[in-house]
C-alpha cells in the first residue's frame, strides 16, 4: 500500500515521499493524520492567541463573536456546534461575555424555552478589530506557505470535513 508523507513543521515543509506501509504496521504518532491535524491546530491557535492577546480575547471568544456577527441570533446548541465548544464551556464563556456587555440573550419568539444569542454594539466593534487580527494571521500563513498551497489546504480540509461527517 502506498501513502504520501507530507509534514509541516513551523515554516518548513518536508517534501512528499511515498511510504510503503503494510496494514499491520505501527507508524509513529507523528505520522497519524489526527496527530498532524491537532499539531497544526495547536500552532495556528497559538499564533492567533498571540495576535488577540492585546485585545484580551481568547480564540474561542473571537469565534463566538465572529459567528454572532451575522446578526441572525443563534441558539446555544447551534452556537456550541459552530464554535467547537461543549455546552458547559460555552455557557461559562457566554455568561462572562454578557457581563462584559459583548453579547446578549433574547428569548426565541417561536419557542419560549429557547434562548438566542446576539452580539451587542460593543461586541460588534470588538469583532471588527479581532477580524482584522485574524485576517492578518491568515495573510501571514499564506505568505509563508504560499497563496496556492494555503487555498489548496483549505479546500482539502473542507473536503475531509465533509467526508468525515
């Protein structure tokens, strides 16, 4: 069985080379897709956290504000799914964000049991500043990795996500 090996570490890229593997082989952790995705996620989040630090906002809070910036109102369940957080963690973050006047809750008109989350004016202003920082980080990645390679990586990841679900 032939596989391609393509590792990215920091700003270095190691060229793809076919690697023969038997189905029963025991590759090192660094060759597992789940590990590589987690490592890439950790590094990209670390870089984004450094950019957001001046605003005092963690990456997860930026994700919440980014999703809420569409102005549509999102249930807690939908929001948790979209921002990749479990419900208890999201609830704690939302409580803090409500206290900071960044977001607010509204009872859903069609279901009194459901609460919809919206970004406040203060949250919208913060989101604009955070989005500029996030875009600068993406530009930095594209500059180091290449525009075409970055676009292809996004396409491949979207395809992987679609086929994995």
